[in-house]
C-alpha cells in the first residue's frame, strides 16, 4: 500500500472512531435523560399518579385467578 493510501485509510479510521464515540455519547445522553426523567416523575416508586392496577398487578391477578385463587 502506498503512503498516500495509508494516510487516507488512517484518516478515515480516525474519523470513524470519532463518529462512533460521538454516537455513543449522544445515545448515552438520550437514554440517561429519558430514564432519569421517568425516575423523577415517580414511575418506579410504586406510588405513581396512575389509578387502578398497573400491568404487573393485572398479570398477577390473572395468574392467581387462573390457578384458582382470588383476584384480590
């Protein structure tokens, strides 16, 4: 491989490395923001603002009913 081709290949590799790092950082920022927003809004506290049964509780009640237990 000629020197010019090596330089082009190295340059492309460095650009791709920087691009990959930028994508990782942006992804982490997006995911962290969304997850932390959910935590701050109380989604995982068990005392959310939603009324009624959550999906997990509904599945548990159905599971108990199917096995002969009571729903509540």
